């Protein structure tokens, strides 16, 4: 069984139509060029109609709490998805809008959270702690104020109570050690003064004073070591374990519609419209051939 083939008349008709369109485009080429130019101008003007918006980004470190044994503690506070949920909540955005002097709902759909330096995924979310929080708004200062307000809220929500308690404990211990160091300094100074002011002291008492001085100096050295350890632990908790804002936000102008894209799209649309007009107008004005 053979499949039906198109008749030669249909093929000839198609060739005639394509040829007529080509001739029409060549005869009325100025319509095509005019459409291209007008479309490009309209696209360029359209890019300006959207105005400008400002983008402000704050960089946040979520911190990485560790146990007393040095094991990394996994919690919502170190999960970038938790940050996205926090800043997209109605309560957080409302608080940021009030802090920035924005109208209610101005931040809806204008807040973005991205993980810095990694690709999305479970492994990346666990290993990366740097978050970029961005806010877009027509007002430069309001965009920056809202981004900073949300960043500070993230720090408050994600800094674990456990880390805050460690910082409080280290701070208290460090104050106690500092007080002991000052006290032992006074004792050493007094002992040295007694030894220096009593050249005729008997050997037994002098031995007692020297032995006491040696003990105080040794105790002072131990306190210095303890002080250094506590300072390191406190710095680690503040700088590594705790969430904090690395850089505050600053509004940067960004065009709502890019000029190059609008220009290209306008030119293509104008070119197509010009070509259609050239074909249509040429067909209407050409007289139909008389039947033979």
C-alpha cells in the first residue's frame, strides 16, 4: 500500500508564496529596516520605564558550635535553610520593615538568602557557614537598613544558648583569674620589698621569704597560662562558634530592566513586525493576475 503524495500543484503554490514573500521583503526593505529601528528604540525606552532599584547585601557567619570534646554540633543554627525560613517569616519581615521605615509588605518577595562559596546540597549546607542576605528596594537607605535588621535578627535567632553560656562562663573565669594575678603581683612585690629592706635578716627567715617568693612566682606563671587558655577559648567562642554579621549592608543601584536585553528584544520584535507589514502591504497593492 502506497502513501499518498502531495500534488505538484501544492508544491508549486508553496514555492510561489515563498517567492512572493521574498520579493515583497526586497521591494519594501525599508519597512523591515524601519521596524528594526523603531523596535530597538521602543525596547530602549522600555528599559528606562522600569526605573532603578537598589540591592543591599549583608554577609553573615552562622558560626559552628563545638562540644567540650571538640566535636562539631549540628543544629538548626548552622543550617542555611533555617536562615531562609527565618528571614521569610512574616514576623521577621515586619520587624525589619518597621526598623527601615518601610510600608507593610514591602519586603515580600524582595529578600534573598544564598550560601557563599558552595553549591546547594546537604553536604554544602553542613560545611559552609557564610550566608549572603540581600534586600531589594527602590530606596537605597531603606534597603540597607532592612538588610541589616534582618541580619541582626538572624544572629539573634541562630546564636545557640549553649554558645552564649560558654562565653559567659569563660568571661567569669577570666575575671577571677585576672583578680588572682593582680593579687599575686602584690604579694610578690611585698615579698621583694621585705627582702630588699631587711639586709640583716637571719638565714632562716630569709629562706622562708625566698621559698614563699618562689611559690608565688610559680603560682603567677600557672595563672598566666590559665589566663592565656581562657582568652583563647573565649576568642574561639566569639569568633568561630557564635553567629555574627561580617559586613553590613550597603545599597547598590541595579537597573530593573537591562538595556542590552530590552534593546535586543525590541529590535527582534520590530524586525518581525516590519517583515509582516512588508508582505501584507505588498500583497494588497499588487494587482491580481487576470485568469487565462
